[in-house]
């Protein structure tokens, strides 16, 4: 039982460790809504006054012209509500499992109640943490509405979040 608890703590601890930051664009996710395609999510590959190129997670690149873009949303990747719930539940279950190993003279029902209470508390704390992290992750929202002039004025704000900004630097 103690080995299970240690493995669970190790697993939960690794979820909280952050990855090293090679380039800043990797840590941001862009979501582009257009009139011609369904919502495109991925990392911003390149941006220019003519449009954007988005690298989807499956290896494909999608190029969208400014005249088709309705909105662009940028947010920082990280823990969301679902991950927070999972982390909180696992942490609560790990701490609650100590109720089974810690007290030998307490009845099984009391240990079960303690286990369920701590697991529920962990799930609630993890969900709250995930919600707060998700709210803080919102970075930028640009409403373009297929206006090429507006896009030409606003695209500079997103330039530092594009891969080309880091790769094409002299």
C-alpha cells in the first residue's frame, strides 16, 4: 500500500513540473475562427498582413487569409479544469489512502469516510485550481470580422507568438 502511495505521489508531482522553455511560441495555443473552415487550433507558425499559418498538432499546416478570418484567440498552454480535477482527485486519493495505513485501531467505516472526504476535498481544490489557471491563461482576443485593414493593423500584436519570429531572427 505504501508503494502505491509513493508511486501516486511521484505521478502527481510530475504533473506539476513545467517543461523547459525553448521558445515562447510553443507555450501558446492559437484558435482561429474563419468563414471558410471549421475552428483551427494549434501553434502560430507565421503571421503577416496577408494572413496566418497555423501548425496543427497532427503535423498539418493551415494557412488562412485575412479576408476569411473572423477572430483570433491566443491563450497560454497549461493546466485546464479537467487536468486540475484529475490532479486534485489523485492527490486527494493519495492523501486519503493514508487513512487506511495510519490508524490500525479505527473501524473500516471511519477510514472509508475519511478517504472519501479527503478525495472529494482534493477534487474540489484541484477543480478550483484548474479554473483559476484557465482564467489566467487567456492572453489575447482579436475580433477581425473579415476586415483586411483591421488585420493589417492588429497582426503585429501576435507576431512575437509566432514561430517565424524566433526562427527568422538574424
